[in-house]
């Protein structure tokens, strides 16, 4: 029964009756980002970009009239989660 004794499937909530330790733990949970019942929190992680450029160049003068030159380059870009941001987040939550 509900708070009035007539309504079914209603839970009466009195905050004085709740365990303060449980309330402190519940305060650590993040707030919801949507109002849906499922998938109601989307996580956004800070990302850092790591870009590696491997390159080499060759210049050689064989004679005054004959010169040879060459260049080669590859680029790789990797997006990774920032470990420092995650570490600082856990340190802040633990204090």
C-alpha cells in the first residue's frame, strides 16, 4: 500500500529513515544524461592524440651535374584515452 493506505505500488520515501552511509555512496554516482530507463548515461572520455611521423630524406651529389634526392614519409595517428585524466578522476573521488 502507498503512503495514504489506498494507492497500490507506491513507495513512501522519508529521507530521515534512509541510511546516511548509503546516501553518501549514492552521491558518488554520476547524474544521468538522459531521461530514459535504460542507457541513460553516456560516457565521454577525454582523449589525447598521438601522432607519429616516420620520415627520411637522402640527398647526394655524385658529380656537379648529377645529383640524387629521395624522400619517404609515413604518418600514424592514434587516439587514446588520457591516463592522467582517469588517474586524477579516481584520486578526486577517493578523497
